[in-house]
């Protein structure tokens, strides 16, 4: 996959696929396709993020397709997130969340998704671990969706398309 720390990442007309992120003891696995943290920005345009996987036998997992954190602004335009997966076998107290996108940014960082599709992403957990929000998990200063489809995502076998730590602003023509 792609990793960006405190930089500006621009992905145009590309496919980010078939990546696996795992973790070392004492941390958590994150960002199978793209991991961006500690500031900067991510711009994804006319691209596909598909079939990426985040796995942990003994910890939390986040962001199969994309995980962004810190003061990292994210803009996604005309792009697709599909078939991404997060899975933990760690047991009670561990969490699998945000198989398509896990966005946990702070400060003035924003999330903007335009004319994009987030479908058929899956979170799975075994041995008593919890699953949450397979499609989009987001918290940011502003979360805006326009002409976007978020559907058909599964968490632990149940429909689970999106969750936000803050209010989402619809700019129209969304299907969630």
C-alpha cells in the first residue's frame, strides 16, 4: 500500500489493490491500501481502492482501504472503495472498524467525498472481538458528501454503511 506521514499525497487515475497491513506486538494494524497521518492532505481522484486487507491476530484493526489520522485533510473525487476488509481474531476488547475508510482527523482537517462509491467492504472479528461500521467511519471538523453512494457494506455479517463522530453534511444526490 501507500504510507504518508505529514505530507501531501495525490493519487490520480490509479488502482491501489491487493495489499495487506498487519501489526507488531503492542500496536494496531491500519491502512491496508493507504495510510496517512500527522497532517498534510490526501487527494484521491478517478481512482480505485479495492481488495486491500488489514489483519491482526491480537489487536485492533482500522481502515482497510484508507486510514487517515491527525490533522490530515482528505478529498476523494470520482473514486471507488470496494472489497476492502478489516479482520481481528484478538477476542474481547478488540475492535475491527472502517473497512472502506477510517477517518479520524482533528483540528481544521476536513473530509470531502464527491461523486464516489463505497461498497462491499467488510469488517470481521472472531473470539468475541467487536465489529463497527464497515463502509465509512469518520470524525472531522467538516464531513461533506456529494453525489456519493455508500451501500452494501457489512460488519459482522450485518448491514453497516457509515458512522460519524460529527454531523455529515449532504451536498445532495447521495445514497446511503
